[in-house]
């Protein structure tokens, strides 16, 4: 690891960024990690922070040069449910943001990029159980289409311009430090807050909707591990499947009941049900395991115990 690494996290105040910045700062030092979002947030009190609109390449270039950034984590995006409400903006933000960062590496202004993909790249015709890395991919959401196109562009920039870009197909992410924003898997975070507040939760997905999920410490570990791996270990330059564990709203409700026995859940599926129905139930991440040693630590029981312990504080 270079000691002179200078890292820019774009979209740093979101669900992943909030935790990622804290973890990167523990490794690289506070001043080596520049947080940035489209507006000033509380995060600005914790260390270097810049306001960046990833759609503005000049503004981005100015900040990258000023801080002598060599690595960018691009987390700014519209997630699945929000992008369905603003399809054109979702596509523009998710794609243009990626191009603006890829082009910085193409011009050799930065050296390394992290860009997240998602289980949303899969679609209704994808095999649902233990979904392999290479399979039918016909995403039916704007978010999924943008992530699939983004994966193709990442691979293209690697092959054509030798751009060192690395990516993971995150499942639904669950954490207690930050709130999710506009995804289909958000219920799995909200359910904990409501369970502790009122011992009841109305779920926007139906009870048996099983989806791939991951606890945030595992997601952060995978992200930092793929970025720190030697370049020749990264055989896949589109995006790696990444597995944690899978559960349905019914499963997680049962787990929560072990801590809050009078917890009740009801179901009122909305438009997000259709999105969830188009996604896999579980993911095979054998390539990530083989290439750079991926293994998740948390399962449903361990995640639930840790969420409840921390949210109670
Ligand atoms: N958690 C994301 C979403 O629901 C999936 O990438 O949109």
C-alpha cells in the first residue's frame, strides 16, 4: 500500500459512504481521505470534505488536482426505487458520473477507481437460486440497466485504456450507522428501527420475498479488500458477484422476535415488490472467493444480534 495514497469518496454521506469513509480513515489517516457529497453534511465536521457534483467534470477535476487524489470511490447514484420515479435523471446521474470518473483514469490523472454495481443487474429471466457470475442478465429497472451498462463500460475502459477499475455487485446492505436511501432492500434496515421504537413494522415487500443481503461490516471489508488486492488478482473487470446471506421479511421478523418477543409485522407490498421479484434470491460468489479471498463473516442471526445491540445504545 502506498503511504501517499490520497482517496476521494464521492457520495460519501450515503449509506455506504458514511461507514466507508470512517474505515478508510482508520487505515489511511483522516487527511488522506476526502469525503464529498452534493451538499455539505454533518460529515464535514469529521475531516476533509468537499462539495462535488459528479455531473460537473470541471469541478471534479479541480478538486482531484487540488488534493492530488490518486484513488476515487464513486458512490453517488440513484438507487432502484428512486430511479424508477426519475428514470431519465437516474440514467444520467448513474452513467455520466461514472464516465466523468473513468475519464480521469483514462487521462492518467487518477490511478484506481472503485465503483459499485448491484444484484439489480440481474432480471426476471436470471436463474434465481445461487445466481452465477455469468448468466442471463436482462435487468428490468432503470437502476439495473444503468448498473449493467456501467459494468460493460468499466470492462471496456480496462481493456482499451488500461483503467484500473474494480467493482462489486452489492446485495441489499444493512447497517446501523447510516440510513439507506431509495432502495428496494431498505426495509431490512427500517424494520430494526421500527421494532425498537414501536414493536411493529409494516413491510413494503411481501412476507416470502427472499433477497440476497449483507451486513455492512462485510460490505466494507469486501470493498477495501478488492481495492487493496494486487491488480493481477482482479480477473473480472466488470463486477464481481458478492454473497452474504439471504432472507425474507418473514425470516428477519422471526429473528427480531427473539429479542423483542411482542414484535409484529404486517405486509403491504407497493411498487417495490415488482422490483424485488425481478432479482435473485441468492448469489454465488465463487469467483470473488477464488480471485481475492472473499468470505462473509455475518449471517442473519449474527447480523440481527449486532444491529439490535448497537441500535439500543
Ligand atoms: N440495495 C439496492 C437497492 O435496493 C440494491 O443495489 O436498490
